[in-house]
C-alpha cells in the first residue's frame, strides 16, 4: 500500500517550491512532483530576477494583493534561506511629459496598493543617482522597496528547506491525471505510479490550464505564453553605477525593456513580449534582440553590443482569468482558489509577473485556503526555517579562500575560469538535498559556464565530474534531462555506422 | 616551493614554454610556470593534426610532438612547474595569487611576469546567433577537446559555422571518426582560416563550404535537430528566399578567437580593442613595467612557430628585466596602421632595439586583396624604414616583415611610423 500524502504539489517552479516550503512547517505529508529533471526549469529559470515593489498591478487584483503581502517578507525569507537579496529599489524612467503623467498615475496606484516611500524624482536627481541614464530623462518614479534576488538560488533553497522539513520531491515525474472519488480528487497518476493525497495543488505554471481542465475547472481558462527575450552583458565590461533596476515608463503593452543589475554582477537587458505557440518556444530571434537592444539604448545609451555574452528567452504563464473583485474590469489576474465544483483541489494559475515577487504571498494564501476549508494546520515543533548555505569561493576574501582550500582541497580547483567556480562547489551541489544531476542544474546553482566563454572551458570538465560522481558514463550526462546528451559515443566506436 | 621567483610564466602553451626556456637561458635563475591543466602543453595537446613546426624545425609535426620538444627542454633546464593550478589575481606589483587542489591557496612574488594565457573561442551570443538553447552547440575547440583528449564524439551530423582553422580541422577530424559534416558556413565572402586547411580538410574530404552564408536559426529544444541556413549580402543582411533547413544534431562554432586577458586587466595592463591583447613593444612588454605577454594572449597567430618565437622574445626580455639591477627609462616610438591594415604588433618599438637586432612586425589586413601588394613602413617625413611585397593579402593570413638595424638612425628621429598597404 503506497503512502498517502496530505498534500501533493504539481510543479517545482518558484511557486510550487515556495508553497512546499511554507506548508512544510505544518504536520503535513507533502509530495512535490516536477516533470523536468530539475526544479525551477520553466519560467523560474528565465526572468528578470526582480522583486517588484508592487505599483504595477491594478488595485483589487490578486496580483496587487499577493505582491504587497510578499514585499515586506524578503529580508526574512532571504536570510532564512541563505539567498542573495538586495533591496536596491527601482526606477521607472520618463523621457517626456506624457510619460511623467503616467508616472503620476503609477505613484497613485502604488499608494493604493500599499507600496511605501515611493516618490517622483527630478531628471537632475535621476542623473545624479545614475549618470549613465539617457540625457532625455524627464524624471523618474523611485520605489525604494523594489529589489533584486537570485531566482535560481531562491527556488533551490525553498525546495531544499522544504525537503529538510520532510517534503518529498520527485523529479522527472509528469502529472498524468487525477484519481477521483466522486467529486473529490484523492490523488494523481504519474508514469512512476499513483500517489494518493487529501489535497492536490496545481502549481504547473505554463501547464496550469491543462491541469485544471483535467480537474474539470475553468474550461475557458487558457495559458497563452508570452515569450520574453534577454541579453546578458559581461560584468567586466559594464555595470550600473549602483545595483538597481531601470524600467522605462510602461505602456498598454507592458512594463517595457528593463536594464537591470543582477546579483551575479551582470547587467541584463530585456524582456520583450511576444505570444508564442507551442508553449515551449524559447527561441531567441534576431528581431527580438534588435527590439530589446533598441529599447535598452533608450534608457542607457552607452551600452555596447560588444558587451553581450549570452542571450536567452523566458516564457510568462500569461492567463485570461478575470479579476473577481467586484468593479474591477481586468483579465489576466492570478488564480488562487479552491474551486467550488471539486473537492481536494487548490488551483493556482496565470502566475506570470509578478509571480516571483508574489510567491510568498501566494503560499500564505494557500495556507489560508486550507484553513478556510477546515484543515487544522498544526505546526511542527521541530520545523527549521533555516537552510544551510554552502561556500561560494568567489564571494570569499583571500584569507577565507585559503582556509576553505585548506579544509577541503577540492575548493582549490577552479573548474569555471570566467566565474571562478571550484570543483568543491560543484561536488556540493551534486550531493545536495536536491542533487544537481545535469549541466544546467550545476550552472543555475553555481554559476558555472555563465561567463564570457559560456562553458567553452568548463563543459568537458563538468561532464566528467558529473559522470564520476553519479557513476554513469559521460554519454549519459545531459544538459537538461533526457534527449539532451552532450556526447554520443566513444571515438573509434563506429558500431553499425562504420 | 619558493615564494619569490625571477620570472613567473602564466600558461604552458607554446608561448609560455618558449618564454620560460628563453628566460632561463638568458640568466633568470628561478623560473616558474603555472599551468591550469593537468599537464604542460596547453591547447597543443588537443591539436593532434599536423602542420606544426614547419618554420622552426623545418619538419611537419603534430601538436603534442611539437609541445613535447619544448616541455622536455624546459624540464631539462630545471624550470619549475606547478600544474592543475589556476591563477586568480595578478597585481601591478607582480604579486600572484593562485589556487590548486594539490598545493592549496598560494601567493607568489615575481620580479617579472610573462602572461601566456592564450586565447579563448568566441561564443554563440557574441555573434548574436539566434534560436533555441539545446545541447549540441559547441565551440570547435571544446569539441576538439572531447574528441582528442577525452575520446568522445559530441555528435553524428554536424554543421560548422565559420571557416576558421579549428573548424576546418575539426570537420576533417569528425569525418575520419565516422561523423557526417553536412556543411561549413562562412558569413564572410572569403575564407577566414588558412588556404592549406581549406584544401587539406574540406576539399580532400568532400565537405562543402558555403561562403556568404550563416545560421539564421537553431532548431530543437533538448538537442539540436536542425539549423536554418541563409545566404547574406555584403552587409550581412539575409537574402530572402535563400533559407535552407539542414538537419543535424550538432553545431560547431569556429567564429574567432579572443586573447584571454582578464588577469591582465587586474594587473593594470592596457588592452588594444582591435587585437584584444595588451599594447606591447617589440620586447613584448606591456604598459606595466615587468609584465610581458607572449603568444596568442597578445594577438591570435596563424602558426604556432610564430607563437614560440614571440615567446622567446618575451622570455628573454622578462629575464633581462628581472636580473637587471637598475631599470633605465625606455624610449618608445609608436607604430600606426593605416590603409587596410587592421593592426600591427608590436604597437611600439623600443628605440634601442634596432641597435642589436632586427624587429619583427606582424599584421593583418582588413579585407582581402587578390593581387600583388606592397607593404610600406615609413616615418611621417616619408623616410622608408622597410617594405615588403606579397602576392596577395588576406585577413586570415598574418603578414610578417622586419625592420633591420640599418634603419636605427631613422627610427631615432621618427615620431610615429606608419604601416600601409598598396596595390602594385
């Protein structure tokens, strides 16, 4: 007889992992399933890594509510989970009078949403704070509660903390269908088998529509992914005067092309927004790069194409859910609900931006939904909110580096030369509570291969380390799970092809 | 091991080995090579094809044999070596911080340093290559390491972007190993590698090169499934209707090499944006006194033999700097490139150099000229310092010429000699 869970979470993106982490403080048996070979491989793997202050969302929407709920929590969450966070503040930059009017509206909207300490600053003040800003600047909206976070680390840390507090995670395990008992969902089917549970939470991101349709909920809801393309600049070539986020003035089309610092030191530029079909189309296009480059140049004219070291595209889980607050006419809100027609099902959907910024708030709302449904959530006496961090060689002083190498010589061996990532760091991730088993998993966790040579140096070395540590041949080491091997066969071994 | 050395060389490729040998032979007592890989030789070890040594040994050798000659000489001279060790930082005062699994975290002081870190390959984003990001997109050198060092094939059906030398050599290598190279695409209207590699690697193996072509899109989410190629006009704009889907599982990029100078920057060394390497004089000294540079870290050479020769000069100069009691003020005359010359190395000549020896100049042109040309070096008064004729000039092939000692007096008076190229 298989174990029965209290809660099964479908999807290991930032939302699923954050929900697992928040629920793991209660006496619940939790299982999180993820269809990919690692957590955080979907939308969570490719975004601006910005914590929004909360002035963008329309008042009355769940987007506004959860963003505001989350905003004050980041110092605590990042400290507990050992994740880099900088409450850098952000700017929305206007370059003409019309845009200044928009900033005024944004300021009012922010105040309604409960965003504190916002102010409109003069062009002079903006130039003083960021001399690289365009000379066309007319003024800016300053939101000091905006911030920057390491999204990859956050997803891993949240999941790891959940695991340390008893949550089970199954990777490479896609959801297939629900198990029903009348109108109650009592579990799920996966290729690994069936798992029973009193509650199932839909945190399937881009596929949240498919999951809820299988539950017979919101047949009209559709995720229509909007792709955003980005480029990454070499930190040796370019940085902002102070770590921050520079938004252009938003239009009906969206927040526009951002120039933002990241906590890895690189400035990133993007995203544009184009609807894509099929859902996994993460193609970067020539036109897309032109579009974001043109946009970025309007904010920071001194950036140069020679600084570009990488490009990527991410997908927003854009949905068509209407806002349920009376009097608010808005389509595209988050779904955070227990649908009336089904029992045992918590439905999350349409969690595009500010999904990352709102993820703790979404998790808190899930807890409230469970309580409202009559669950007595008892806290575990031994719940540990702290996730132990692992050493990051490049962040240490020379004295600390020397001590670390002395204590564990594998930290003395540099595997990624551009980002100075050591063998010790890679080994630690392979043997972590959620083991990194692919190149991309190593990359997201350690920053290996993200620098100016883009893995040219480290790739064969990382494949070798993975092969040695996992005890499988190098041909079976993949970039991102099955069907993505690096190597095909040994040389000389031509088999039937010869 | 010691903590103070006369000369420390960073990197043990051909430039580093030659520099170490020359430093030792020219009077430096304590010479140390720091190498990040587990054996000496640098990228030569993965270059198992022939074509090395023709200039220096008058012999056609594979890369590892060429390297072995210098490895044995260096070890025979008593040069110290630390392997599997990465240099983390160099200061302008020539303090070096390095780290290693075996010997730990170390700090060293050098009287002179030779930078010999070589170069790295241009990556996908640097050429703005669009498409998805599946497994199966590698630089040619990474694939070369896998095939020749690790013994693994990174794919079955290849498209190679760029007609650089490594790309063409890998096209042949992969074909010999049973893979199919579907196409080599070159965005320029001309070959960017050496003609001899085009003949020996592509023509001899029936591999198609398409000039004025590039990749428009990479297809496949997990692993490369195909690429979409497209013809381009002289401004690199795609020619509509010329698109072609080429099924393949691997894309190799051979789209240029960039001197690897992140450490140099930390040391305060100024870089030439055109070469990507330090500004150097004819003794391969950078702007930072006591810090020299040898080989592909300065500019990317066509032939390893020239890297070795540059290494000799840098090593000798480093030894002279390290062992000299007093450092005299050096007077330089800068060289400038004009008229279709993209760059000239060295960037400046030490006015005293020509007293004792000839000075070698190496340069690349901007665009190909398929007719007889003459390269002239003259001072601003029009006094000829040297000249040379060539049957053609191609961007893929370095032009080498010398200024002889008889130009010593003219060089003393020159302010900024100009190197220019003319059709004959």
